C-alpha cells in the first residue's frame, strides 16, 4: 500500500495554496492538542504526582552533577556549572521529543500489527504526519520546565547573561535537536514493517539518546565524529548548551538546520518505502 497523499511539486504551487495547506495542518494539529490536553486533565491526580516525580528527578540530576565534580574541577573543558546547562538542555530536547511523539512511536507497531494503520492511511492528510501527531503526552512538559530551571540555574551560577542572539540560537538549535531526535526515532520504529511483531522497538531510542547527556567534546576520534555527523546526538545537548554559553561555533547553526530538514525528509522517504511492505489487515 502506498501513501494516500499525492506528492506536489512546490515549485509550481502558488504561495497562497501552500499557506492554505499549512493552515489546514496547523488546525488539525491544534484539534489533536486540545483533545490530548482534555484527556490528560481528566487525571489531575496523576499530573500532580508526575510534577512531584519530575521535581525529585530534577533535583537528583543536580546532585549527580555535583557528585561528579567533588574530586575533579572539570570534565574535558566543562565545569560543573556548564554541565548543568548541558544537563538542562538535554532534558529540554529529549522530553519535548517524548511529549510530542512518545505515545505515537510506541503505538506504531500496534497500528501495523493489528491493521489499524488502514484507517490512518484512508484519511485525506499526509500519512506520516497523522501517524506522528495522533497523541501528545502533555505530562512530559513538566520535565521540560525543570530542564529550563536546571539550565537557568547553571547560567546564574556562572554569572553570565546570554544575549538575545544567544537565546535565539539556543531555541533554534533545541528545535533542530527535537527534529533530529524525531527523525532518528521514527526511522528506527519503521523497522516493524519488515520485522513484524516488535512491540518494544520504540524503547530502543531511549538508551541511545541518553548518550547525549555526555559532552561530545570529551569524546575522541571516530566516536566524536559519529555522535556529531552520523547519529547527531550532539545536537540534543552539547551544541545547544554551547550556544547558550556563548561558545558555539559558526557552523553549528547552518549544519543543524540542514541536518534537521534532511533527516525529516529522509524519514519520509523511508516511510514511503516501508508502506510498500505493508500488506494491511485484509491480506
């Protein structure tokens, strides 16, 4: 089965049509967000418990960083306060990714194995878009907020004041980090089309992305190159943190944007290829 949406050559589409399509998808995403928020608010006790749990976890992260630096002054070029900025940035990027995509990634194998993907593919919207945004886990916004607190705490201890350009670069790089994490995660989950029943395949992403909490600066040789250019985990922590600290490199921003767009485009190509292997529930 192939994706039900015809591809369009953007070069020959009027700008007004592109804008109309964008607004259409934005309204759809807004409707999904409102539904998911209403669903989560039904379980307010769970939300309060989740808030306390994430606050406790955030405190443990600060304690963990302080424990590491009890006997060392720096890890590579990273001081304890700089490491807090890195830890906060990693928390923001990864948990924003979990907020937007966790439930959809973990549920994709079920859609494929039960044949419910048939219903998704019959909708008059892009299949990958609908599969990716069907559920939003607003509970994961709590750790995103605590990530901001940790990063801000590290900045305050350093006694620096990031400029507007530093903050803007930081936000863009965090956005690129989320896009890269999404593309890598989605591409890995698509293995279910070839392997069949692999309910926990989405969980493979979490231990891999946890490597992003390690500064790529301390790595050497092929491993550092791999985590920067092949599996760009550096953009889920190290690179945004360096931008906020005012020590980012000039090539980080253009590379991050190109890599994020390219990774999402590549995931779409893999999605279309995977659909050729999908035989649907009726087969």
